[in-house]
């Protein structure tokens, strides 16, 4: 267990000792399942306080801690909600967003019976009161902040009054919660965009077969249509390149944008919003997408760009922060180092260090004094020296595509004919695995399994071509990529192809269920946590679950251009083909993949007497907040695998 560490930079050399090859000890599930002390700490603008997430007793809390006297207090999230995000709104105020699962009143045959309700609240660190922020009778998506005043006086919020209306834009006074409408719903616009001063400059309307763009240079002008792009032109690359994640600089028509038009990979470019012309390149990567970029606090200049190769990376435009990054990298060799938060004057920073073997440490860094204090760890119960090594590799799919993947070999094992767990990521589109510490990977490796994490086609950050290889390939080529990864490891003699199971969560849970349904000759079992079982119902529930970055016609992208029917690859529709045992686990309060996805499949499996284990967590959502439930999930998984694919 690691405690508080205070060091001076002049003498700071922190590293991890080399892994012992002595006898590997079995690590108890409660060690992997144990709570971390702190998650995602953020400094207030004046550097006097920090806020972070904590979990305890099955509840999620936001804790605000004073750095002067080390006193803190915690605020529990509302019952039956999942915490989405939180951020400082000036000094002494923390905004946070939560989501919950709601039921429609009456039948909604084209929408399903459930929807995801998102609400926003504010914590006052002086009074310690929490109150709702937004308009009365707000619609389902109440946290679409377009602009937040740096001093915390107001915010600009896009909101729909109901699921049947288009969004309007309001200015919300954070002291009184008074709402003033600044742009009404109009022109069937679904997305409004503000500049860095909070003026609404653009609206985007997604029509049946085209996208319309409305724009104005200032709030003194009316919105005028400046562009119309047909979806067929986008898909056939006949129109201007697709744009993503752009910003508009106040007082001008200029800004920055991520575009993939010139190279097929998203890079960062200058951008004229009125003419839609892409200017000079600012930054890109030879092989990977730039996934996002950040601006300085006033929004007037670039601060950083982000991309992922074998691991997440940052490119600083800010010279001071770039120099600090170099110093931190030298001070913590072998670790992935992030400046996750800083006070406005940069006198204090929060630093996070991690690796595939290290869950991570948080430091309070004072650049002027050149020292850091380690104030918390993500999972201090874990000794990094006991964790297995993860490597980044590539293998060839059956159609010749190179699939990137992470391979973790259990400690103390001769890498020959070992049992294998394939662990596909969630998403699936635009998401990928990386080199972050993964609790389930290390848990499975400690049990003696090789773990394969394939970044199958459609995964994010590998460019447009790789992404579009996933078009219409759910349950088909995207699933082939998992099978081909197994064959690759078996051909190398690392794994025994007769001892393979597939485990996953969310989309990964779907891939597990579909793997044993489609190819029972390959897999001995499947374990699914919060997995999708009926794609038609899931898409009606939440379009965002599978929305494509590259195509506004998300449903066509997912289903493809041929006569492909998602029912043909939905486990609940193909339940009669299932011949292998499954472990099916779900939280009743899941607002991402609703619990009905579990009950539909469970009923079908019970009707046919399938070999299945069903586990429900009454008070959990799309993840597991309660220690007992996390431990139970790992215990259930270990017991299930020991029975059907013993290590």
C-alpha cells in the first residue's frame, strides 16, 4: 500500500521496480474490487480547493476539499442516477450532470418505452447547498452547456422542452436560476454552437437526406443558411470534407477545426466558418486521428491537441506547459503523465501518473517550488509489481486489414498453450482500448488467462478508412476481427484454441453473446455485463449509443448499404442458435443500455432451458459503484470461467 509522498524536484526520481519472476501470488477479488481514494480531481480557478469523485456504500459522492486546512465535505448524487461529468463554475461553485432512466407516459411504438433523462445541478461550497440548474420542466437533455462564464455568473444552455421539440438556447443566471431565452427553437436546428464569448453563431439542422448549416457573424444579425450538404454527397466523398469539433473565435469568422478531408485522418486546421474553407494545417499525426483539441481558458488561443497511438498522447501549443510536461516525464520515467488540472495563475497543478501495471497516483504540483505531494491513488491496494505486462501489437484479419490489439500475458507462465479471454471494448464506433490500467485485464491475467483486447474495425483514432471498414459490420466483420485475433495467438502457440471464452461490457457484452451464438465451435462460454441483446430496441432507445462520427446517417452507417438486418445479429432474435453457457449481468438502473435488454434475453433463455447464469444488481447503472457488487461480479466471473474454461 502506498502512502503520502512529498518530494523535491531536484532529487525526484520515481519509478517502478522491475517485476519479480518469483512465484506469482493469487490476488483476492476484494483487492481488485476495492474503492479508489479519489477519481478525477480538479482544482478551483484560484487554487484554494479541489473537487473529486468518490464512491462509498453504493453511492457516488462529489467531495470538495480545502487546500489551506485540508477540510472537506461530500455531496451524494441524487438517487437512481449516474454521474456524467462535473466542473468548476468560477470559485466556490461546482456544476455536475447526472442521468437516469425514465419511462414514457403511454405507448411510444417508434421510440420504445424508456428514455434517458439528463439533469444538471450546482454545489455551493460556502453554503454546501445543492440546487437544480436549468429551465422548469426541462427536457431529456439538460446539460448541453454551450458557454460557461469563467467567473461563474451564468451559462448558456441548449435544451429541448420535450423529446418532441427542437432545442432553444437560454442564458441561466447561476445565482438565481433565472432563465432568459436568447435563441428560440427554429429551422429544425438540433445543434447550436457558440463562440468563445458565448454568442450563438451557428445552428445545424439534420434533415431526412441532407444537413443544413445556419450562421451569423454576431447576435445583431439574423441566421442565414450558408450550406446544404446532401448525405449521399458526404458518403460518396463528393462534398467538402467532414468536420468535427470546431471552435469559433469571438469577433471573427475564424476558428479551428478537426477535419479528415486532406489525409483521411482527422487533423487540426484553421477554419473560416462563414465560407466553410479549411485553412492551413496546425497539427496532425502520420497514422492516428487527432481526437480533440483544447483552447486557453479565454478561448482565444490553442492550448493542446490530443491523439492516441499505443497510448494517449498530448501535444502542447502552450510553451510553458510543454516545458512542465518534459520535466514531469523526466521525473516519473516509465509512467504516462498528465497535467489534469491547474489553477488560473498556474501556481498549482494536479498531476496524474499511470501505466498498464499501475492504477495511478495523483500529485499536487507547485512549479515554483519544484515539488510534488502525492495526495491520493486510484487503487493503492494494488502493487504494480504484481501486475502483468501488456504489449501493443498488430495482427492481420482474414481480409488483410491490420488490427491493432493489446495482449497481456499472465505473470510466471510459459506463454505456450494458455487459456484465452477475448475482451472487446464498448462503444463500438469511435471508441478504442489504450494503455490505461484495466482492472478486469489484470484480474483475468492474475487468474492465469492470456487477455486479448482487439481494436476491431470501426474503433476510434485510426483514421477514416479503418473506421469505415466497420460500416454495416456489427456482428459480421467486426466479429471476424475477434475470431482472427484468437487464430493469430493460437498460430503463435501462445494460446490453446480449445480453451477460449469471450467477456465484455456494453457493446463488448453484445460481442461476447454474439460470439458464442455465431461460432460455438470457437468459444466455450461468454460473460456479458450490460450487453446489448436487441439492436432495434437499443437504437430506438438512444441514437447516441452507436452514432457514427463520419456519417450523419447513423442508422444507414450501422446497418450498411446492403439488405443487412440488425435482427439477424441480435442475440435475442437468434437465441435458438445458442449452444454455449452464458453469464448475463445487468444493473436495473442502467440509463445507457436499459435493463429491458437483459430481461428480454433472460426470458428467451429461460424459455428454452439454456445453460445460463443471471445476475441483477438492483441499485446499479451502466457500471458498478458498490464494492460488494464489483466483488460479486469478479467472483461470479471467476466461478463461471473456472467451470467452463479453467485456467
